[in-house]
C-alpha cells in the first residue's frame, strides 16, 4: 500500500493560474484546473500528480463482495454485525432516500465542478475552516497531488452557493437540492447508526447524544462533493488517497461509475461495485472508538478512469458539537480499561489533519499520557471552525 507521509503544503498546483500562489496563503490547497488542463506531452500527467504505478496492488477478485443489505429486512441487524466485523463497510438498499434525489445531487455537483476555476476559487476553503472548495485535506499528507476536486458543505448551504452563483435562481436550485439531501441523509444515517448499535448489543440510551437537540445534530454532519475528472493515465493517478474517515459513519453515493476500493483484512484492495439506488456505508474512526476497537474503520481510496467523469457524494456523521465520543461502557470488559480516551469530533479532526492515520493510535489509553503534550503542541482544535 502507498503510505502518505507529511510533505510541505503546496500553494498552487493549477497549471493555468500560477499568479495565485503569490496572493493565496501558501498552505491553501487548490486542485488542478481540470477544465483547462493542457498536458505538455501526450497522456503524461504532471509530475506533481504522477503516483508510482499500482501494478503491485491490483484488486483481489476472489474476495467476497461487500454485502448489500436491505435495511427493512428482518435479518438486517445480523447482516450488519457481520459486515462491520469483516469489512467495516456495507451497501444499503431499502434506505428510503429517493433515487431521483440522489441523481439531482449528482447533477448539482457536476454543475458546480464545471464552473470556471475563477468562480470556484471564490468559495475556496480557508485554513481555519473545513468548508468550501479545494483538494481533500488528506492531500496535505500525501507525496503527490490527487486527481480530484472537492467541495465541503458545513453550516449554511446558501453562503456557499451565493459565492459560486451570484444569480439567485442558479444558487437556489443548489440550496434546495442539498437542503433536502441533508434532511434525508440525517434520517437514514440515524437509522443505520441505531442498527449498528443494536448489532453491538447497545441501545440509543448507551449513546445519549443520539437524542441531542436538532440543531446540535445538524452540526454533527458534513456533506462532501467529490469530482474525479477523466484522466489520461489512470494507472498513475490517485483520485482519493487511502484513508479512513474520521466520522462515526459515512454514507456515500457513488453514482454508476466504479472507483471506490476498500482494503480487505488481508491488505488487498476490493472494488465496491456501483449498485443502482444503493448507498455505501463506511465505518469511521469514531465508530471504532465507540465499539472499543471491535469494528474497524475501513481503509479506502478512490481510483480514476480514462473515459468517465466520476462524482461521489459523502455524508459524514460525526458527533454533535462538544460531545466526547468514548468506548461504550458495556463493551469494556470488567476490570479492563477502555482502549481509547474520550475525544470530540472537532479535536479528532484536528489530530487527523496533522497526523493522518497515526491519529487513532495517539488517543489509545495506553499512549495517552505521552501524547497529551503533543496534542497541546499541535493546537489540535484549529482545523475546524
Ligand atoms: C468533516 C471532515 C471529514 C474530512 C475532513 C472534513 O473536515 C471535511 C472533508 C472530509 C474528507 C473527505 C475526503 C477524505 C478525507 C480523509 C479528507 O481529506 O477530507 C475526509 C476527512 C475525514 O474523514 O477525516
Ligand atoms: O469517491 C469515493 O468513492 C470515496 C470518497 C471518500 O472516501 C470520501 O469522501 O471520504
Ligand atoms: Fe472516505
């Protein structure tokens, strides 16, 4: 597997807008300007975006496919427990989110990413704020650039939309589609978390913040639009670098273009095939913590292809503002201590942003004394506003 390591943040990777690097803070990450990309030699990616050839990690075709589970099936809890133990992921049908809405969100994402770079940059993510346009933050810890663009929606959708589309009719369409999507995803995500808790022998009473105030709950979620443009040399590009999500669960719509791969227990990549109307559920690091290490947060990545522009839409459900996630008391064996210390989503995101895949290890109770001073040093709360 390719491990991402810390590398200096690049101010600007855009081939068309080199003067921006002087006006933008050096740590701001701007994707390639894919709509205006001119490749110097035929099919050769810029060296900043050329990853080592992936011939050594071809997918494992013999691996069992990630299960597709009908949420309304009587055996759903049993099937979910098995999927969480084995894969840390599954696909769901019978989720109640209208397929038409999923298609509309995809169409809105395509409309957004096809805007000229000059417009998208107006909604650029700032270093103090996770929301807005840019390369996925995981890129900061990678040796090479990603073949993708992202838009993170946190807080007011209208604020983002009016930066992108000053004309009211153009921004209001985005607002109403994303607004409805957030409502639907909140419902389905809560249903999924409840089923996962049940599969662990827990109830919502074991996780009191599941019943938190409506406002606090909406702050617990972030929508991420991902765009993976057609790539002239897909074997040497990386759409989304290997990572685990920081969330409790992530619910992902991947349209009908393949690209998502999960890492199996044996360390082989397994493709999650697009399934009409299905949503992919990934367990994130907070669920691993809550389950006291029983359910793994799955390592995954996204590849790109040479013929189709892929869009995915991820709904990250973390935990409400100020809530500390910790191993459920009922899952900690008598006389033993919990595997992880309590952490808020905000602090965990900060830790993850700085230390990548080492973040989980850092909050292990066996490590926590040594790490406290490190956490203070890295002022971990300044990633999320
Ligand atoms: C809430 C968040 C989760 C996320 C970091 C972020 O602040 C906003 C974007 C999310 C995302 C999407 C792509 C993969 C990922 C690792 C990244 O770089 O940005 C996730 C982050 C995460 O789960 O930690
Ligand atoms: O595009 C995909 O399939 C994966 C996206 C992803 O992993 C993410 O947004 O966290
Ligand atoms: Fe992810």
